[in-house]
C-alpha cells in the first residue's frame, strides 16, 4: 500500500529542490537551500536563499505567502532550518511564530554544532517534524558547504577541454582552443557554480586567460565573480596579463610557493569558498589528483587527436587509477562532456 503522506512529501520536496537550484553558486559561505509552504494541499509560499546575508529560504517563502494565514501549514525545506543567530535571526523562530503545524526537511545541518537542534526546538513547541525526505538529492545540493564546514577544505572540481587522446594542448601554432563554442559556453555556466577558479603559472603564461564569467544572464544573478587564483613557484608573473590589468584585477589572488592543500584551506577559511574549480595546467591537475584533493571531474572531449608532444590531463605519476561515479554525459555539438565524482582511495 502506497503511503500517501510520503508520496506528497516527496512531491513537495522535489519542488523545494527546484527552488534551491536557483541559488547554486550564489550563497557562499552559506549552503544552497529551497523551501515550499503548503496548506490544504496547495502551495501558498516558495523561496530560495539568494545570497549570504540575505533572507534564508524559509523567510523568502513566508514573505511570498503575502499575508496568507500560515497556521496549520506544512513547510518543506531542503536543509534543517537554522537555529542560531548569525547575520539573520534563526528561521526556527519564524516558523514557530507563524504557527505552522509541521516541518519537513531533507537533511540535517552538516555542522555538528547545530545538528538536530532545530528538531528539538520545534518538537518542544508541539510542531511535528519529518526528516530524511529525498535526503540523497538534498545532500547532493549542499556537498560543497558540508565539505567546508566538516573538513576546512572546499569542494574541488577539475575542468578541462581535451582531445580524444587526453591532451590539453594542440600541436604547433594551432591555437589554444580544443573544444567548440558550445562547450566554452557551458564552461561559463560551470564557472557560475563556484567561488574560485585556479590555474598554474604555466597556464597564465601560455594562454593569458581572463577567468571570468562573460555570459550577461549569469552575471546578473551574481553579486560577485569567482576569485581568480594563480599558483606559482616563482614570484615573477607578467604584469601585462589580463588578470592584472582588467576591471576585475582586485579579484585576483596569487599564491607563491604554497602547497595546493594550503591554498585550498586558505580559500575556504579566509575567503569563505565552498567550491573551487581547477582549470589547468596538467601539472597542477596531476598534483591535485596525486594528493587526493579532487572531488569532481568535468571533461569536454573534442573529436581531434593531438599526439604525445602535447600536455596530458594529469601530468604526474599516480599511485592508482582514478574512477568516477554518478557519471553524466552530455553532447555539445560534436563535443561531449563527461562529469562525475572522483572515488577516494
């Protein structure tokens, strides 16, 4: 027999997840959260967390109800509601004040200092609490935030455009671009998901990249661009590089003679980055894999062969092969993108 309540809970939590997805890449150092308020089977409020320091998803949803009575309603939240004061008051207080009858959330707060506190406070006020609804989907949404608060390191994505034989560069003077315009446009969307973009000094010298988001629609959503980060073993970098001369030059960070792990820790702690993306070159990517620092891989394959004189993806000796899980495959014209999680040893 189908449990009607569980079926409805899953349906409304999926809608809360859709709300949350609107905030991906916008909320650091906070998590991405979505919310739906339901009364007598009808949605009367919805919202998502738009930026750090702004109203949380629950408050956005309450405000969107525009004065409709919330007494007796059920609120669906992808993450356990906050129970402590920060830049905003705790959402638990707003839920209690609104006299809602039931709270349903997908996953617990990954910060062990606050975990299950909301549940205790709500139950104390006679409010029913249901948890672990679509928990895997909700957990997937907050992976970058959860990793930072639990380990002090950001979620690390490696992105690369490659030939079929795994090369990052083209022969001779063919130019820097391996992938097509559709793939390059998708990279813009990927950059909009992260808080920092990391390259090595070699990539800066060879390609002189901008490391920015150039899609107007994506720029309108964000209140800031990802940090542009360069790792170098030497202090000398060309002052004529775009990242030192364009209008976003103050958004550039240089780390000299620092290990990748030390850089990641600093980005998480001092710059509050939940997620970062390494875009090259091969030595930096190889080092990240060798030190077990990569969480996710996003590769764009073009239908060309470049040969052994061109740079490989992971330009380092690895102790073992790296396998992917949760793999997705998508076509961009004649290019293919493969994206998946990197299994840890």
